[in-house]
C-alpha cells in the first residue's frame, strides 16, 4: 500500500482515511482511455514515468449513458499501483453511489469521489466513504454551481472535483469557463481540500488549470490515447509544473 497511511481510526465524528491525498501538484492518468488488452502494462508505464495517482472512472449507464467497469478493475490494478507507492482515485459516475462504497473500497480504492447530483444523501455518503477507510471527494458537473459541496467541506470532504467537460465520455474539448469556476471553488474551499479537475486536460490546458487553483489534474485520452503514454504523461506534467 502507498505511504502516508496508517490503519483507519475513529474520531468523535468520522473515520480518518488510511491515505493522505497529495497536496502538491499532480497529474492523474485516467484508465478510461487505456487499451484494456494491455491495461497492466500501460499502468506500469505511467507509474514508471512518475505518476502516483491513477484515476478510475466508474459509470453505470444511468447517471451517465456509458457503462464502464467497477470493483473488479480496481482490484486488478490495485496491487501494482500500491506497490509503486501510488493511490487509486475512483470517480463514481453512478446513481445512488452509497450502495457501492464498500465494494469499491474493499477492491483497493484510496479515494472515492461521488457526484453531488447523484444522491440526495451527500453528507451521509461522504461519511460512509471515510468510514470505509478512503478519502472522500465530491464532483460537480459543468452546470452545477461552484459552491455545491461547500456545506460539507468542513466536515467530511477531502477532495472537490470540477468537471471541465460533461461527464461520461473521453476525448471531449475543455470548457473554457471551467477556469473561472476552478478559481471560485479554490477560493471557497478550505485549504486542506484537494481541488481536482477532469476533462480536456492536455499540454495546453494543464498549466491554466493549475494556475486557477487545481492541484490534481486528470488526463485520459491525452495520455492513453497517445502512442507513448509515459512520454505523454511526462510532457503534460512538465507543462503543468507538476512533480
């Protein structure tokens, strides 16, 4: 398992996660665009290039039209990611995500992010994620106000995710208004909450997102859709000024 972790322990409110999210600027390759005939090899390539956060998009065919994968894929890559000192960042684009938290956590997820639009029980579900030993994230769609997760930010929120495309499909164009939204989210969130951005991140958009306040940049097709995922990862990280 990755560093900066201890066994979960209970506070007066909610379990403290076993993993600490990176506070420095990081690029997180998303396996949504990977070649699944060579998934393990491609994950190893970006880990060897320096990636320490691997992003996994779980889609159910209801909250978003596509169906992708779930706990089985998380479990399949968990060992190699953790052995490299990395963490698995699961983005759940599913309706009623509270029903799936335990399975995803047991499979090896380190962070689980749910959508504020996907459940009426946001605080409960974020607390359940933390009780499962993971850090808890809340994602917002392009049309959702920037302060949608603010009510839970001081209690059970470890990460806020700004979607810079409409969720559900890879290889979309970055929505320019996302930069202003990121800046507003960063200004309203506690310093300890990681700000993630997902959608249309490549060599051109990575630096502006970092300058707007994001410190975890998800990139999918720009890495795994290239002929050399490791080189593409390195180029995007360098463009962003990430470690």
